C-alpha cells in the first residue's frame, strides 16, 4: 500500500474506488508541435505514438455501451492525429458531447480559421492551455514565439464565436511556472480576464487550474534544481480530504493511444493501467467491471488532492 492509499484509507476507512463513470478521456497520440518544460507525457514533435482508426472504432463502440456524457480528447496535440477530424465527427454524429484539449499554437500552425470553423460548427468544447497571460511567463515554460501564436489562435477562436456564444465553450487552463500550488481559481480568473481583454480584446468562458504533477519533464526539471523532495513534501503536506469525492478518476476512464485503459492521463504517463485484468483494453470495455473498479494510485496522486484540488476540469473546491 503506497502513502497516498494509506492517507485515503485513514480518511474513508476503505479503499479508493470508481463512483460514477460517465466520462471517456481519450489520448490519441503523444506527438506535439511543442516540447514544454512541464509536460507529464514528454510529448514532442518526435514522438510517433498515435492512435489508429481501428482503435478509435473500439472507442466509439465503448462510448455507446454506457451512459457517456462527455468524450474528452487529448494528446500531445490531438489535432495532429490524421484521423482527428474523422474521429470527432463520428462522435458528434452520435450526438455525443466532445471536448478537445488544445495547446493553441497547433491551431495557428494548421491554419486556425479552418479548424476553428470545424470546432464551432460541431459545438466542440475547448480547453486551451495558456500557462500565463504574459509573454515572459509563457516564454519560460514553452519557448520563443509560443505566446504570440497562442494569442493569435485565441483571437481566431473569438472570431468564430468562442468565449462569446454560450454554446461555444472556451476554457483556459493555467498551471504554475514554479514548484508551487496554483492560487485560488476565481481570483486568478479575474486577472486573466482583465489582462487578456485589456491588451488583446480576448474573451473566454472560464479559467481552470492544474497542479503540476511530479512526473515527466516537470519531475526531471525538479530533480535538476534539487527541488523534487521539497515539492513532493509540499503536495503531501497540503493533502485536502475534501477533494476525494470530486477527483476526476472517480468518474472517468482514460484510453491510451494504443487502447490500454488507465484511471487518468497521469497514470498513462507512468504506465499504470487499470487494476482489473477483465477489462484493461478498450476492445474489451466492460462498463459493469470498470464502474466498480478499485483505482490505481501512487504518491503522484497527492498533486490532485493538494490545496483546492486539481483535475482535468480545474480546481475541485
């Protein structure tokens, strides 16, 4: 039993189990046009892992076999998968709500207006990663030129109605530049709104907070700076039991690029598949088994339970 499990058991008196499976998160590839310092998947332009159409068809079948309310498509940069548009269109034809996680710059590189039009016509919910509202902050985490491309992509999305039309949701994802917990979500959202509109005329729906997990490139960066132990201690000392009922792993299943099932995208990065052998690949998807499974955890899970809590949907409290 790892340290996180012991802490949870001390609170609940029981193990850590799925509670209400309704979201299918699908990682369709590790290829990305960026190579960010914080990336838990170590995504880059050189990664070749990519979900095939045959695996995507299994995902489509699985989504129809249970009360799925949201398909959350991620990467890498998911737009770089050659079957991305076909995959999204197939879900929308089944009237399934789709959410796409974009790094914004890939929209710029692919021709922002055409992709933005596709998103708006299909009413795709967007979560756009922008780790800071200043050029300097983005430069430190993502490199030269990323901020300008991100701003241009946001403007194109605004022109397509995102952030203005209530049916076109454009949420921005923030994560800290340093090994600290994110600030209070509502307060920072006000700053983002003011800065992005004042300087660029940009509107968005909501700001979401994400705590950096001590895995992937972020962990290597911590080790290089001899801050890995102090950061892990910060997460453990900031454990908030009130976050447990709202953790994303309790209501979703993650599908890796090769069809392997995980409890979350962070477990995917660590190679920790779901703990049931009866249904550990999308082609063998069994809702009854997966909706009552014990969740696979590790000490990295303290990142989701620290402070206000953290998930793919932002702060938990």
